[in-house]
C-alpha cells in the first residue's frame, strides 16, 4: 500500500514519522508545497487551489490513501477532496480535546492559522469539546 502525505511545508514530516513507525511496511510519499508556504496568510480560495493542485499531483503517483498533514488545508478543503477522489483521505485537526483532558480544568492554548480557527471544521470541534467539558 502506498500512502501520500501532503503539507504546505515540512511540519507534516512529524506526522509521517509517526506513520512510518506505526506502519513500517507501507510505502510513503511526502509532498511539501514549499512554493506556496505558508497557507495561513493566503485567501481561502488560493489555499483551496493549492491544495487541489497538490492532491492532483500526488494522486498521479499511484497512491492508495492520502493524509493531509496540514490543519489549514484540512479545514479549507478536506470535504471537497473526499468528494473528488476515490481513495481514503485523512485530515488533521488541532488536538483540542486531548489537551483539555490533560489540562485538568486549566486553560488550553490553541496555536493555528487564522484560516483554521475561523473555519467551520474548527468551530464545530470547539462546540463538541465545549459540550463534553
């Protein structure tokens, strides 16, 4: 099985390393869109275009699954990506719930781009976590 990983830069390499340690028998391909990094300061439409260009390139590399290892790309385009490709696509989201559970009632700081924090994906996550805690 060949799994493609995508990020706007090199931050997703940490996600790739975990996957390689957990599932060492798979083949991996990493694509860093360093020509367009950072995504967080761009317009939503521009980010979406960059994400689809990257996904189109990666999909031509005979992958069986795709990991979008970028919070901003996930929040902007994950649903549309899943609608446009046949292979499974996994996305990222800020680890708010585990952070809150470990904080024991203290405040939690979320560091993310403004695009990520203002998208419905994050706002829905925040509502779910607020409801649970």
